């Protein structure tokens, strides 16, 4: 698999990760809404809790996806001194709710930060897939570099991969446009495009100089 296809797959995985995070965010918001209805009942008087036992159990089972908390509540209600134990039970629920709120806030920030990156990932992935120019390179290339840096920092790609992928997107438009260039210019573009992969493969890193404005014939 060539570098372009590998990068396309990396961007596709990044997009899917964001879709999964969006789905998780929706799920947590729904859970928060159930928490809020549950806490409203629990913060009422004791008779209100008794009158809504079934509804409270449904809420608890839905939030925790098991009957542990609803069974605990039924045990408290059946005890000889339920009022104090219920107050403690409510504090547990509120603590879990506050932790959920923190998780939602974190995901909201992550999704907000990722939105522009995700849009760039979609556009660049399409450009790679169909071998078309990156339409807005001044915006999309820096965004893809940010994505690659995140993935490298998290260990999802190697530093070597990051260098190769950055070279791929930086040279992508030049490689496509060179197809209409003079033969000498095409050769120069191919040399520049292949230089980073060759260096990385050999185990060295260095900065390629800026492209010369003058093209020399290569015999």
C-alpha cells in the first residue's frame, strides 16, 4: 500500500473515531436527562419516592444498565430506618451525575476543537482518494498536520509515519499539477516528492530546501 492510500486510511479512521465520539456524546446527554428527572424525584419528600418507586427503578436501571442501584434502593426502603440511608443514596447519585457532567464537558470541548479538523480530514481524504488537488491547502494542510501530531502523540502512528504523511500532503498538489508541466519540471517534482521517503527509509531526517525557481535539465 502506497503512502497516499495509508494516509487516506489514517484520515478515515480519524473521521470514524470522531463519529464514535459524537455518538457517545449523544448517549451521555440522554443519560444526563434521565439523571435530572431521577434527582428531581429523589430530592422530593420520602412519600414522593415511595409513590414513584417503579419509575425510579426504571431510571436507575437505564442509567447504570443493570439493577444494582435499584436493588440497593429497594433494600433501603425495606429497612427499619430508610430516611438517613436514602439521603446517603441520593448523594451517591448526585456524585455520579456530577462526574457525568464533567465527562460531557470534556467531550464537548474535544468535539468543538475537532470540528474544523474533521472537515479538513473529509476534504483531504477525498482529494487523496480521487487524486484531485487539495482545494484549500492553506487551511487543510495545517489542520491535517495537527491531526497527525495528535495521532503521533497518542501512539496511533509512528514519528516516521508522521513525516511521510506530511510530505505526502505538502507535495500532493505539486505532484498533480506537474502532470501538465514540461518533462524537466515533472522530473524535478518527482525528485522532491521522493526525497523525504528515501531519507526516512535510510534513517535520516533533514530539511529539504525551498523549491528552486529555475529548472535545470537533467541529462
